[in-house]
C-alpha cells in the first residue's frame, strides 16, 4: 500500500493528466506564459555558471530554460509527453528522485513543480542529489500573492487552492518564502538569491478578477516586483540555494 496521503496522490494524478494533455506547458502567444518563462530563463541564465556541469532539470515541462549548452543535463518530468523532446529524458517524481546522493553540480525545479507535491519531501530530495557546494534552484507559487490577498489562504506557511489555469481547473499548494527557506536550511542549504515576479499581474487579478490582464501589467511587472511593499505580493518566487 502506498504511503502517499490521498490528497497528495490526487494532486499528482491531476497534474499528470493535465500535462499529458498539453502540447505546451506555457503556450506560445499567451502573455502570462511568455512572461513566466522569460523570468525563469533569465534567472537560470544569471545564476547557473557556465562550464562542463552536470545538471538535473526536475519537472522540465519540455523546457531547457537556457541551461549552458556545455552541460550534461538529465531531464525529468511526471509526464512523458513533457520530457520526450529533450535529451537524457526520464519519467519520475521529484519526491523520489531516481539518482544517487551528490550526483549533480546544479539541480533546478522550476515552473512551480513543488506546488504539486509535498515541498517538505521534494526539497530534501533535490538537495540530496546535489553535490556539496552545488546549487539548487526552485520556483514556487507564493501564499503571499496579491491575487489571494485577505482570503483565508493568504499569508500562510502552506495552503491549498483550486482555480482556473489556462483551460482547466488547477489544484496546487502555495508556500511562503519563509517556509521554503526553512526547508532548505533544514537540509544544510542556504538561500543566496531570490526573485519575485508576477506582482503587477497578481494585483490586477485581485482588483479586476476575471478581466483580461493587459499587456501593460506584464510590462511594468519587472518594476513593481522590485518596489518595497509591492514585491512581497508577487505570486511567483524563484530561489537559488547553495548546499553546505
């Protein structure tokens, strides 16, 4: 019998079914998707050093995120459809990574993958397969997002929400930055950089709800995501942590 709680098994099952049906995790031409991918790509390119690295791209979603071409990268996803086009691809679960300890120079898990699993299980697994001194990059949806401000799920260490994503109902965990930081610190990793994004877009969705997000909101997002006070309301956060 599986020791995975029923609610977590449901979350993973729903995610797999959704991603098995998608041609693209972030459809080309969709402003929200393009903005998300651009922020992740820029963060990865800035933080991951060049060189002959070994990299684990967990929950790849069919994307290489601008990783150094000289790197040897293993690409894993819960959905075969979302990793089949990448080299060294495998199907797997970030809660039970099929690699030995200290196998990679850099481990990345972006695209809010940890929002579909137990972060307290997945983050130690990501760190386990990262060598000492190596980097782990994670992207997650924040419980401090302006989109849910003052709701019962807002500003909690962890919460669960269900909402429309592209063309289907999506159920995910949300986490606070403090909670994610603490999970890394428990596994002897320290946060060296963090970046929020989707701040202006989250504020727009909080105020106007179902109204289409204008391109102006995406254009000013890099600025609002750096302004004190506003930046704490970002709906997505990227972190880079170094293993002791």
